[in-house]
C-alpha cells in the first residue's frame, strides 16, 4: 500500500501504562505529571495511563501500584492541555464502576482489551464508555493467535458495540512484518472505522512492525519512551518519531523534544535498560504471555527441564493468559516423554 502523506497518523503513547510494567508499577505523582506534560507538548494524540494491566490491576496477582492509579490519572489530567488522556480496561479485572471513576478523574479515552477471540466480553464496557462521553476503543490482545479472518470477525463485534477504532496488539512480540501486513490490511479494507497497532519488541521487530502497520493503513500507532514496557518493551517512541518523519508521515510530533523527554525525564527513572534478554526473546519466539515466565521457571526446576522447551510447548498448544495453572501439567508431560526416550 502506498503511503498517503496527507493522512494523519495518530500516536498513542503508553509509557505511563505499558511502561508501568517495567518500573514495577512504581510511578509517583511527580513522575507522571512530568511525563504527561512532556508528552502533551511533544504532540502525541492520546496519553494512556493506568496500572500496566489496566484499571484495578493493582493486586497481588498483577503487582501493587505504589500510588493509586486514580490519583495519577487526576494529576495527569491537570497538566495535559492538548492530548486526550486514556486508560486501559480488561473486563474481569476492571469494571464499569472503575471506568466511571476514571472518567470523573479526567480520563477521556478507554481501550477495552480482550483476548483476540473474546471481543464479546467488551460489549457492555464499550457501550458504557460511550454513555460516559468517552472515546471507546476495542483492543484485541495476542493477535498472532488468530488468523486474519477471525480477527476481522472479532473486530466487527467492537464496531457494532460502538468502538471508534479497533487496535490490534502483538502482545507476545511474536509477529513479523508479514504477519502484521496480513492482519492490518484486511481490517483496513473491511472495517468502517480506523485501525491501530500495538507492538512489542521481543524479537526486535517493534519499530518495523509499527511502520508496516502504518504502511498498510493503520491510523493509530502505539509507542513508549525508550521502548519502556512489558517483556523487551514496545515500539520506541523517539525512534518511531524519527523514522516516520524521515519517510514523510504526518504525525504532528516534535522529534527533538521527544528525544529530550525520553532521555532527560523517562530514562532516569528506568530500573534497567530496555533490552532483549533471553526471557523476553523466548516469549516472542514461542508466542506466549509474559505471565508464564515465573510459572515456567518453577515447573522447569521441579521436573529438571529446560524452561525454553516448556515455553515452546506452551506456544505450540496455543495456551493463553489465565491458563498458568496448566503449565505444571505441560511440564509433567514433557518430563514423561523425556523419560520414555
């Protein structure tokens, strides 16, 4: 697909949401206001802020936030002047009551995220968001696990529920540019609303995949400063800004200011460099959730297995988040097979 240089590419910065994973959900009010204010001045369209696992994610299961997210949302809303402030909501983790509270504290956009084959569980949340005067967005996670036609079917559920755009997430960082092209091109062709893309960098392809999505017609692209995010992180914002500017995309971003924000404000609070280590590399290779890692290491130790073999088998079986309790069964089966050999 040829590039339409008159088409606006909307940048969604999720440093304050996906990036929360990489700092153990430790953001303070001071850090959030500094980053949110900087992103607003840089020219991003949507600033996403919540616990890494969405509204009400602060828990023993997902990790506790150092500062209540509603306090952070309220603080950010007081310094954001141009961009829209957004939140993520996973049905079953966050509720419509949580959404109402986020709206009261200044949130204007909600992306309702489901597994790629479970869009129907987001219907009531998307409708509630519209009733609250928010911008509702459907967000399909682990998009590598379904073929393009199935993703189109699920995206249409979001459309019928009132979503203003549909976002496809490569949650495991598994996709190659060809995978992205097959999915985004079909959605752009068939859907009556815009399409977005959320990349992870577990195979080092996040920026390339984001560029491919834009080339195929995606109007919304997710980024984070310094690539801060779960696993090996996301498409690095300042890199995307530079690449897109060189290629003639219209993003409205101030490239130099984005670089300065990432270097001077975000980098100092990072707990470690956002690089591709062995664990996230295996997540991308196998195509599984990051939440599987700890359970996999424990099972590998118990059954004297290579944890990489367990991850590959989990990916082969198409296991998804919420099935962590089955990892021990998979490890047991691999152990028996190893013994029989």
